[in-house]
C-alpha cells in the first residue's frame, strides 16, 4: 500500500483583502465563528483539525493499474468576504497550515 504524504493543521491564513463580515465554508458546508472556528487578525483557527493528505506517486499508480487505492483527504476552506473597496470577494480552496 502506498504511503500517504501530508499534514494536519488547525489554522488557515486569513486573506488580507478579507474584511467586513465573512461567510466561511468547509468542504462546501457553511461553518460558523464561535462554533466551528475562531477568527484572529491573521488566521481562522478551527476547533477540529483540517487534513491535507495527498496520495503519493505509488498510490496513484496502484489506483490506475489495479483500480483500488487510497483516496486523498484534503479539506478545503472557502471564504466569501467584503473587499476594502466594498465589493464581493471569494477566496477559494484555502488550505490549513501544518501544526
């Protein structure tokens, strides 16, 4: 079986242009400040760890030749925010910083 490369982390960098009210999504599901994460000036700090476990080359080779294997576990965070100019901004597929 292929060895997985990756990491877990609780923090996602807050984009500099993300000001005002934020709507945060984890893997397409809305999450809430104070319940699922805390907001600092620099990060969104999640209560549960976020994963970035990418299948390595051997795992991908096994999946294509044999048809079975280990699939990636990558948590993605999307943020909908107000930009400094008052416009709408979307920050997609932000990934956690390793702990």
